C-alpha cells in the first residue's frame, strides 16, 4: 500500500484518476472479451478519462508508473497501439479504495480540478507563443483566452493547493511556471517586441522587472474596445 500512497502523494489526483480509469478499462475489457493483448490500452484509457471530463495525456505518468513504481508492465507495442498489464491489480485496487476512504471531499474536488485544468497544456502553449518571432492574430487571440480564462482557473486551484504543503508540489511548480511565461508573453504582446526581446526583459532569476500592470491588465489595455465576453473553452 505504501507504493500507492507514495504515487498519490507525488502526483495527487492525476495519478488517482489514471489508475482508477485503467482499472475500469481492464474490467470492461475482460467483461467484453477484449482483453487479448493486455489489461488496458492507451486509447481506451484516454477515452475513459474524457468520459469523466478529465482532459489529460497520461503518457509521462504511465512511464513513471511502469519504470519507477512497477505497477504496470508493457506487454504489446506497435506504431499505433500500446497495451499494459497490472503487476498486482488486486493490491492496486485495494490501495486506491483505502486512500480514497481516508480522504476528504474538499481535497477530492481539488484533485479533480488539478487533473482537469491541464496546466501542462497551458505551459506548452505559452512556451510555443514565446518561441515565435512575431505573434499572429490567432496567437494574440489564444494568448488572451489563456490569460483571461485558463490562468484564472489555474490560479484558483493553485491557491487551494498551497494549503496542502508539498503534496501538490508538481502542480504548484507548473502553475508558477505558467504565470511566469504569461508575464513574458504579455510584455511580448504589449510592446510588439520579438520573443528574444521579451525574454531579455527578465531578471536573472527568470522574473520580470517590476511594472504597474500584470499580464491581465496588460492584455486588457491591448485588447481595448476589441475585448469580448469570455467564452467556454476546453480545459
């Protein structure tokens, strides 16, 4: 059980829901007679997570679960498929049930929100924007959506995650990274500078010079009368 506890302490709700989804896929495959190549496959796992409203690509986490924790093992791999089996499915299921029974509803909700906001995607998009020489109109629109919508959700979850010490340190670090990249992207957009010039405005610790306006204020000013009501976007 200590292995399950360690995984959940390190990766929080993300690990819980990936493991829970994998177990459910395995049970469905056995019931339908589809478990020929293994217990679960990547595509079915992602679809199961999406059915719960969790938009998350579990590739890196699955690698950790296999190589570091040895909870799963690859049994089949091709150019478009990958199947795993559980090393000890009974102990895994029991461990997840015990950890959930010991949890509280507020933390359970926080774990779900951390999985759903997908901070990895936001960090990747901001890094991609900053890697460009000039922003296109599409880049500017997406940057505003990230700042006004995605980051607002991430910051709300981030503030609650801080109350759990180091348990959600992985998410907390990535949320801070997203804010850092957003500040640089706001400078990029506000000044019409190149990405290199935006980066040169950072201090030696990776932060930005003290300014009277943050990314949201900067983007509001740039948007001006073109600002529109927030729309629902996938998280």
